[in-house]
């Protein structure tokens, strides 16, 4: 059984660039293949600060997207305070099918 995400964080943000959220998702385009979308979202404004469409799912792709977000936001650096577990939709889907 998968882990359910909270609707919101316990500590709410009070200004832009206080906390960013990243996401790396993938989808298949018929006739072209798999593509991977890396995004950085500002938690306070709920706007996508930066995004990158990738042909691979490498850590460097996420790093590139974070660099784009730093440039777009005007911030000099970002601290990574939490590294969540990577949950694959395929793994959860297989668990549901096996049940």
C-alpha cells in the first residue's frame, strides 16, 4: 500500500522563494517515446519557477532545472533541507495489480 501525501505542509510559507518543491514525472508521446518533465514550484505563489523537458531521468537533469530556477528567481543559492524517498508510480501500480 502506498503512502498518502498531505494536502499541505505543517509549516506554511509566508513569502516567495521560502520553499521550493521539485517534481520529476514522465509520460509517453505516441510516435516519439518517453519524455521526462522536471519542474520547480514555489510553494508560496504556487507558480512553476522553472521546467525542463528531458530525454533521460538523470540527477543532472534535476540539477539543471534547479539552476534554471535560481537564475529565474534571482536567488544566489538554495539549501536542500529534505530529501524524500523516491516513489515510482510503476512500483505502486504493480503492488495494486498483485493484490
